[in-house]
C-alpha cells in the first residue's frame, strides 16, 4: 500500500535529517583556552573598599620614608594551574591622553614609583584551578620623594598577556594644581571642524580638565562649545594633544577662538588663536566666473573698435584734388568789391 507524504510531514523529516547531518559535520565550539583564564583586581575587605567590597583601583598615601601595604586578588577561572608574575610599573599619558604604563626597567632602582613596589615571595604566583589567591605587597616611599601624585600600576603577566590595576599613589606634602593651554589651532571646515590644543600639567597632582571653547567673529560671538569634562586624566608633568568638535564653525568669517580649561583644585588657563574661514571652492568658481566675464568684455570691446568706420572728407580728412595729387585743394574764387551790385 503506497504511503502518502503530506507537505508538513516532509518538512519535519527534512529538518530531522539536517539536524543529524549538522551533528556529524559541525566542529566543536572553541574551548575556554581562548579566554583570558584569570583576573587581577584589588582585594576586598580593606578600609578603602567600596560598598559591596569592590575597588576599581588602589589608593595609597603616605609621607616620605613610609611603607604602605595593600593586597592584590588573582582569580583562576580555568581547570588548569596558572603561573602569574607581578611587578610595579610607572604610569604616564600617551600623546593623545590615554593612560599607559612603562615596560619593566632593566635596573629596578632606576625607575619612578613603579620601583617602589615589592611583592616579596609573591612576585611569582602559582594559582590552582578554580582558585582565588590574595597576594600582599608593599610600597616603600623614598625619603626624598617629592610631594604630590605618583601614578603607577600593578602589572600581572602570564605567557605574554598582561593585566594592569591602577594605583593612585600620593606622597604627603604641599600640592599644586596648575596647567597651561598651548598651540590652539582650528582644523577642518564646516561640520568637520575641530579645535586642537595642547594641555600641560605644571603641578604635582592629577588633573581632570574641563575645556570651554568661545569664538568671536567679525560680526559678534559665534556658537562655541560649553564646558564638558575631557576624556583624559592629565598626570603631573605630562603633555597631551586634544581636539574638540566645533560644529558651529562659520562658512565665511575671521574668527578668534579661545580655549579656557579649568580643573578641580583651582587650576585654570586659556589661550587663543585666529583663523580665517573662506569657502575656497565657491571663491574659486567666482574667480573663474569673473575672469571669464572680463575676457568676454575685452573681446567685445575689441570687436566694436575694429568695426568703427574710417574718417572721410566730411570729417576734415585730406582728399585728392583735381590734379589727382593728394593734399591739393581748389582755391576759393576772389570777388572784386566795387560797391556796385551785380
């Protein structure tokens, strides 16, 4: 007896066959080996911990010659043992303001705040699978350390992978928040215009700058840019180059742009620059049009002068006399005046 196959039944059978084929042809999902496998963070349970026990960074402060202590938590999330090495590192700003750390110094005593860290026997840590290890460390402030902020980081590394935890380290003493604004310039035109400037931290504390852009044109004030925190932490002694979008840039004007930057702690500085805004493409087409118009006018004037008739005898010009010689004229008849009428 023949078997009748309905469209719905055929569709279900096709799905079952495709699923079975997929089980034999699709490779296994990537293993967890591609994941980092371990994490590094400040250990919870200290006075500086946030509610809930989590800390985004270390904060340490002490006088010169002080020994500061804290703890780093390393968590192995894999099923195999991990070997992680620890070190301290100096922090700095890149040219665009990003936070970065320096590589390990060949001489541990030649660096900055990164060389103040000591992990003792915990400089190399073996972490069993699915285990959390807490590693204590110390920061020994040199007796001659300058007061202010000394940004640093704790670096954990394994097999070429590094993870850093920021350390806000401050040496007790007088602090100064100071900065300068330099090299103001306008780049681009229209909606793509930006105001570029350089910030220099002249003090000894980390600054969170807030720039304000004002513009004054030939006919009054132009739309600038209100206060907004820059996405950068300016470390002491560092110089960064920043840009701010300026969608209110004019099309045609002479503008004086002023960048004023403030930061908590009383730091404030300003600098200005002058920029010309000229629609060069429109100006170029206008110039070509005027040049073409001038050429057309010159050609028309030349043609008009070329078609003007020459001056003849009626205009007082010289003509040929009866003798056929040019310039000869017939003398006027003489009349005898006798008083009698003729």
